C-alpha cells in the first residue's frame, strides 16, 4: 500500500460523511420550512467556522496528523460545504426571485463565511 492510499481512504470516508451531514441538515431545514438559500448559507458558515477552528486547534505533530487533516479538512468539511451550490442558488434567485436576493446570498455567504472562519480560528487558538 502506498502512502497515498491511506490519505485517499481518509478523504473518501470524510467526504461521504460530510455529504451525508449536509444532506441531513438540508432535509431537516426543509422540514422546518427553511429555504435552499438559507440552508446553503448555514452549511457554508458552519463549515467555515469548523475549518477555521480545526486548522488552528489541531496542531499536534504526531504521525496521524496528515490523515486527520485529509479526513476532516479535505473530506468531511470539503464535502459538507458547497461553493457550487451557493453560486447556482444565487444565480437562480437572481433570475427567478430578485437580483437583490441573489446578491445577498452571494455576498452574504462570503462575508459570513470569512467572519465564521476567523471566529473559529480565534477559538481554536485558545
């Protein structure tokens, strides 16, 4: 087994779990009356916060570190958040509902995501 095989497995496993978590949250939000745009914004903000916290908090230098980072950062959080989803939803909102709603989702996702990542990083550094 090459060194890349464990990292590939970690990314695939994390990716599957992250995608399932995103799907579960989206289903729960729809059942609660939430919108697709609101779900995407929430998912991306949670993911940005978690990634900021994880990368600043997880500073151990043990042999498992590369696998943990690939599993959590690349796999789990990479598939939990969705860049393409919020871009497409922004376009759809702009086309169908209003340009203002589409712009709010697009800009709001970036601003809220940056703020969440910074907050997560600050918390992780404690």
